[in-house]
């Protein structure tokens, strides 16, 4: 079968769930007839109509708050926040309301919803439309977090996200939207909390997520060709649940760890990964751990400047070389 | 409705208000004796809004309340014992001692939570109303909120979205004239902080006497009828007054001399007792209802005091729908 884009797979993943379950409804800005500003909801309005695909005003609090109220009362809303930077406009719902309500009511309610959002840099949108903010969600106990790297995983993780009785923040990476891959098989479901070994190798483990997965794979190919180093690449796929067991298993073979993350080094998710490794896998390591992360600056506009501050293949290769010669 | 059945119905509302008043007094006293920790935001004085609204609504309708929400929880069927046990950190608490005073919830009867981030629950009520429409039911959702919430963005986003989607939702403002310690009029550019904003969203609004349970009930009934008929949201602004300060630590010394006393003359229980007498209910019957309420709360205090402390294992339950808290492999 012909390859499909990551972008089309978002709409495909949502459509499969909407066909399966009439409780699934979508809401967000420009998601209806317009098909979304990133064209990730194309075809949904035509197939499911205005009673299941709802255009909203520019009201992020109302979008996510209404999704929460609907989720508490029998629906499975899929809310879109256009750019992940805009999560800050409705952060109360993701920090204080959605993740806490089940706990603080002693389990009286559940909130089965998905908040989808376009995340990350690489498209030259400047500081307020480019940041990778998956670490924001990671600071909040009570949210599940998915961030797929391939078209098939988009569909498979969307299936798990929509079917989950827990709230899920679903990060779709802007830099991957045009990328292509094998289409998802019928009834494809990727469980949360299962990292994928996307390249096997015995010398170093590269832990990646979303945009940094293809980056790590390219770096691994160069390291193999130029240095004879066999890098294993792990795609975490979800941050919560976090498959640290897969990381530790890989380190049993490689003994070297490089985490590749687009969010800023300060407070980035790699810090959580390496803290578990330091605690539970210290004796597996033959070298220090390295984190190739976003720099601790706002995202600059110019492509050349952006390359300075987000992970690149060169930075990953350099980090691995610093460990193999350690 | 005959006068006699109307009086019987009103006596039941009076009794529920008396239960709430006694519960708030008990919460206050238990705090002073060190048995209630953290904070409380007592609703004494606000009883008629919750009880009147509940009387106008049906089983299956949804209610969302604020951190000043004891009266809503009780009006929606939570027992004083469950509420006081929650405040006293007992395992028998309404929220298993994981919520506290600000988060009383009785989801089984449609009271879907008390929220302590001002205004946050208005969009949730909009969502519950949207859900009712999507599921094809004639349920309505009500958000109760204070005057202070009308100056936060979520209030405006909620009213606009509810209006453009014409949803069956009621926005009920309990205007007690103070946002925490500050007079609402001194920080609000509208004379009526809730009702005055409604016309800009094309929504009907009423300002009502929030200390008269019958007035509240009838206004909510009209709004609910409109919502169920598909005519969209209504904003109600119920004028009321809190008898205690904003929270436990607030002695409310900023209130002008005589203001509390003037409002106490219009105490919701005084107003409903007067209505009962006018409808022919005897003083003995009114007193009997109030005595029953006092007895229920006295027993609730004793039961909550005797209940076991919070179950330590509950710290790690209820994060996820599977009941657990696992975050990693």
C-alpha cells in the first residue's frame, strides 16, 4: 500500500474512532469545513456533519472546559488547541481541573477526553508558535501524554487516546506533518506506555520522541557509516505512562545513554528519564548520560538561528562521539 | 397547586435550608475546636439560592458549584455527615478526605463538583449542556458562581459559547456584593456584574432576591423551561449575603456598620418562615422542621467525630480511571 502522510493520519485516526463510537465528538477553531489550519481534520466535517464536528470561537478556556464538562457527562470529546503554545491560554484546565477532578472527588467522576495540539519547531513560526511544550504536560500528575513520530503511530495512539477513560494530551508535531510512512493497518491500536525499538544497536541508546525520532535515526545511520557505532533508537511514543523499563532494558545491552528531546533542557522530559536511570540503572552505565535538548532560550525566527537552539543531527552525533570515546 | 401542598413543599425547602445553616454553624464550631483543618468558605446566608434552584430542577440535571459550595452539595443530596466527615478528614468523607471543604461533590445526583479556581466551572457547565444536547436528552446544566467570577475570562468565554450554540445552561450568580474582601462595585464596570453583561451576549437575564427561596425557585424554573424548550441559556443574578467572612481567616471587618444586621433581617430562613406563616403553616410545624434539622446535624457531628481518619492507602488511588496512580513501567 502507498505511504501516507502524518497529517492525513491524524484525520484518519480520529475518523476511525468516530465511526466506531458515536460518543466521540470534535471541537476546536477552524476544524470543521476549513479542515483545520494544519489540515489535520480534513474530511471529518463532510463525513460526520456539524453535530459531531464543532467550530468554536477563539476561546481556549471554553474549548477545553466544555470538553471537560462533556467528558464528565457521557461524551468522548476530542478538542483541538491549534498551536501547543496556546495551551497556556487554557492551562488552568490542564493543570488544575482535568487532571485533579477525579482524584479530588474521591473517584466520583472520569474525564475521557483528548486535547490535540500542534507542537514544536522547524517551520519558522517564531517564538510564540514553535515551542515544544510536551514537558509542560509532564509537570502535571493526572494527564496522559502521547507524541507520535510516524503516521501509523498517529492512528494507533489516537485509538488508545480516544478509548482511554483518562484525559490525554496528544502532541502532533508540526515538523512531521508532511512526513510519510506506511499506513496503519485496520483496527490498529498502539497501547500507551510501550516504547518502540525503532533501530537496534549494541553501542549506545538514543531515547527519542516525535520529531527527534527521525533525527536520532539519521544520526544513527551516520554513526554507523562514519564511526562503526551501532546506535539503538527508542521511540518512547508516550511520556505518561513512561516506559522507563524499555530504556533500562536497552541500557543492559548498550551501557550508554543519549536522550534527544526538543523541549528546553531546563525542565525537559529527558531529566525525568535520566533521573530514573541514575536511580535504578546506575550500574548499567559505562559513561555519563547526555541530553541533547532545546536550548534555554525562546525559539528564534530565522532558520539558521533556530538550528542553533533545537536538536540537530550534528548535535546528536557529537553527543554520541563524546560517550563512545569516554 | 393548592395552598396546602405549596406550604408542604415550602416547609421541606425551609427544613433543607435549616440543615445547611446548622451544618455551616457546625463547620464553624468544629474549626474553632481544631477538628476542621485547612479552610472553609461558609455559605450561611446563601441557602435559598441552592435550595430554590434544586427545587426547580429535575433529577438528572447537572450542577457545578464553587469553593463556597456546602449548600449546593447538601441541596443535591449530600448528607451533613458526609460533608462534615470530609471537612474533618475522615475516611467516610464525601470525597474520601481527598477534596476537603472546597471540592464537595455528589456526582451520583448530578452535582459534578465544587471548583476553587474562580470561574473555571462555567465552561464545564456549558460542556455538560452541550453533552445533553448531543445525547438528545432534555437535561439542563447549572453553574453557580460568585460576583467575583464575572470579571474573569472564563465567564465571558462560557457565556459567548453557550449563546452561539444555544445550549441548555443556566448561569446563576450568587451576588453577595463582595469579591473576597473587596466590594464588587468598586472593581466592576457594570452595576449588575452578571445580569448586566448578559445583554452583550444576547442572553436574557434577571436580577432576583436570592434570599427568597420561592423567588429563586420560580426564576430558575422559568430559565430551565426556556432551556429545555431549546431557547438557550439564561443569566440569573441572585442578590444575597454571606453571614461569615470570605473564608475562615476573614473576620469581615471591612463591612460597614449595620450592613450585616440589615441583611439578617432578610435572612433566607426568616423570609421562608414568614412565607410559611402566610400560607397557614403553624409556628409549631415550622419549629418542628427546624428541630429535625438540628437533630440531623447533631447526629452528623457525632458520627463524623467517631469516624476513622482518612485511609492512608487512598493517597495513591483515583488518579486514573482504573483506580490507580501508575505513571511508568
